[in-house]
C-alpha cells in the first residue's frame, strides 16, 4: 500500500500525495497555470527545489515570480551556476570556487589557467553568449546527496583544488548536496546547498548582463591565491533588467566621488587609507549639517559631551568589545617608541590601548561619575565623536565606507518605565530630521538576536518586544514604513531598530539605528538610585539618526546629484558679469549678499556669459546673478536658477537679497 503524505496549503486546504511526489506534482494537480508558474517551494518555512520529493507531512507554499524576493534570490543563484558552467565550457582547465547571489545579481570566483591569465571585460560578451546557450538547452538541475569523501575525490579527479580543500572543512558524516545540469555522467556538476530552479530554461536569457571583472583573494585572505571575480546583474525579466540599467546609469552620474571632484568637496589618497581630506567647499556642507543636527539635539534635551580617542585595552575588555571586535580596532602600545634601534621601534611588552571604534563605553563612564537618581533620567548624552575602525583596504569605498569617521551618536539612559516612550520620541525626531533633509521615504526593520551574543534569552525577549511595542505605539509598524523583522541581524549586545532611507533613484541606505541594551550597563556597573532608595540598572539606548557624517554626506551628494538645497550648498550664489563695465557693480551686489549671510562669489573673467553659465552649472551653483551695464544703471540683477536653462528673472538687488536670504534658512529655523 502506497504511503500518503498530508500537504497543508496556505488556503487551509490539505491534499494527500503519495510518497515520492514533489511540490511540482501538487502544482500540476492544482492547475496547468500554476504548474508553469511555480519556481520553487517553501516547505515548513524552508525554500526547497520544486522537484525535491516530500519527506513527510508538511506545510507547503509554492513560490512564483509574484514572490519577488524569493524568486530573485533563486534566479540569481541559478545565473551564478550557469556562469560557472559557461566559463568552464569556454576555458577548459579553469577552476571554480564559489558564486553567491547579491542584492542586484551574482558573482563567481574563478582560478583561470596560467595560459589564459586573469579574465578581463573583453571576455564577457563570449561568456554571456555561452550562458544563453546553456539556458536554451533547458537541462534539469538535479540535486544529488554525496558523502564528503566522494565529493573530495571527485574534485581531486577533476583538478578542482579549491573545492577539494573547502569540502574537507565541512563536518564529517554530514550529507553534502551536489547539483548537476542534466542527468548524464558528463554533465556539469557543482557543490551547492541549493535550492535551484527545476531547469536552466526557467531563466530568462534576456534578463541578465555581466557587468565587470575584478580580483579577489581565495577565502578573502591576501596570503591566498588571487582569483578572477566576474560580476553580473540578473532579474526576473528584461523589463526589470532595463529599469535597473537605467538606474545604474543614473547612479554613475550621481557618484559622490565624481561630483566631489567636480565641486571640489574632498579627496582621498593612499597616505591616509580610509580617511577623508575635506576641502573648504565640502567642509561648509559638513558644518551646516552639524549645526543643524546640534540645534535639533539641543531642542530635544540632549547634552553634548566629548570623550577620549584612546582608551586602555582593559576598558575594552570590560565592555566586551575586545573579545568581539578586536580585529576591527586600531591597537596602540602605551610606550614611547625607541630611537636607538630602528629594527625594534616598540618593546612588545607595553600595555595596550585602542583607538575607539565607538563611543558607548566612554558614555557609560561619564554616566558613572557621581551618583545618579531616577530624577536624572532620561539622561541623553550626545557626541559627534570621531571613531576609527580597521576596515580592509578592499572594503573601502569613497566616503561611504571609511576607517576614520564621525558619528552622530548618542546614548540615552532610562528606567524600564521610560523605555517605550523614549523610543517613540526618537522615532518622531528621526522622522522630522529625515524629512528636513529631503528623505520622505524610509523603512523600519527590527534586527533580532545573533547567534553570538551577550545576555540571556529572557533579556533578549524583553528587549526585542520593547522595540516592537515602541514602533507600534509610534504607529510605524505598518506596510507604509516597510516594517520587517530580520532574524540574526542584531548587535552582540542588543537588538536594534534600523532605519533604511530611499533616495531619489530608489536605492536604499541603512542609516539610523536605536538599540535597547541592558548588557553594557551590567558589564560596566552603571546604576542609579531609584524612588525606593535602592540601586537599579538603567537601560541604555544606543542611537544614531544620520549614522556617520562621512557616509551620510556621500548619500546626500548622490541623492541630490550635487544640487543641494540652498541652505546646504557650499556656494549659494555667484554674481557674474556680461561686460567689464559692470565689475564694480557686481562687487557691490556680492557685498550685499555677503552681509545678509549668503555664501557668494564673483566671476569677473573676460569670458562669454554662456561659458560662465555652463561652468557654474557643472559646479552645481544654485543661483547665478547676471549683471551688465543695464543692470548696473537700473540697480537690478538677472537671476538664473540651476537647471532652469535660459530662463531668468529680473529683479532689484534688494528683492534678490531678501528672496535668497529667506530661501537659505535651514529648515528647522523657518
């Protein structure tokens, strides 16, 4: 008698299927449309191949292209495998390593043959064509379970040294899955956890593009061999790909490094890896943003502090950062370097200190100075604190990922009773700041406990629920705010709310955070005297609104494409002449603007006005005040706005000054 399994579907119905049947069989039983559309299956919450047989009674949800997040993950994973097969078809002897999906596509790392050498972008068209041939063959993607020794021997026999090395690190006795493109012995095969689509033909051959090639070390270690990494982007259909390529083109125009150079905002150089050299124009934007944030924090009851850059390693041990974060810290011996022996500058026996990678332990030390009462809480300590993190050189990216940065940082010490209301207040403040800075669209995620963490499960249960309750009380646990929970994404000491901005071209950036932490106050012995006269631990809220100034300014540059709102623009106006007879008058106009607090320059060069307009447009100057002999005689200016092409408005100087002064006021002062 055939054994039957009960398959519970999302609509509440239950189907009985014989042993050996698959999710594809269920889809076919429901209807031909679903059988064609189904890409994979979610079995008791786990995404699996649609052709993998059931192993018992399960809850089943079929995944189609409408389940876009899951579907994209699947197709990008498959495109990576197709890329690997195509490369080995075209370049025999190339060794494969690994190729995951990414946020917008996939990549795969290869060890090319010595004869061919590293892959280049000239190789990509041929590889794309071979990938389309593999897709058109519509071969099934077949899952097989092997033992570790069989996998190792297979890769040794096929000259795959990297795979053979990797497989030996998998637990002995653990079943290992291999995926074959086809059923034959000679068909291409790779080590992979899966899941995959049913066949290569499920991929849209017009929905992917190989984008670039770079070098990458095996397992990310510079001591290991250099590999060739081929990147691609992949989508469910050509329409999505085309839309992405348009966004990519727009993103290239908005690249903060390109605009930073055009506007003379900053530069980076090898003498200070991961640190920014801010030029006068760029630092004006920084100062305006910092002044705005300081006013907002002052109004919200924060107290600004300043803490040391270097702290003793023993303090970092107490806080837990030394054990969890040391590889990202710049460690400094507490000794005077030797001048006698050039070969041994340091003795190697000195006590160790570290440049702070974050401000939180120092803020607890300030809290611990003197006796605190429940009447002192909530205590909000803010710091625009310069921090250092030892990021690998290869991970650095312009000013978006740096080693030296200044945080918009604060720590709020509260009682349990104050916790939810304080998080709600933070959400309201953050919302107002984002809207002032031009970001009306953001989402909120709750990052839950990671595997490696401090604290008990009960403490984590409580901290996570408090953040859920606070977002609910703030009215933001809704689809409008993209509310979502992210398992395993919390910090080692606390869960956190993450705030993800959406910029002008639809990209998201994780910026603001707030974390409810009971671990650090315990480790550093922070306490206050409660209404009952007894000592109590405060809850410590770690929070940031803009994150780091460097990264946020990079985001702002790309969001506005350098065309900043007037209050942030480094040069707000340029007074330029048509003829030299108006030079004196141009200076007078500029003086009036300067007296009104406007950042203004003059352009008196003997150049054609169209040339001047074009040049200042490239520098993203918001306002151009054009003056000639007529304007000088009449006391007027011809005002042009950036992006208005040839349109200009003639007005008196006083009218122009009043209008520009009103428009240049920061949003919190209006």
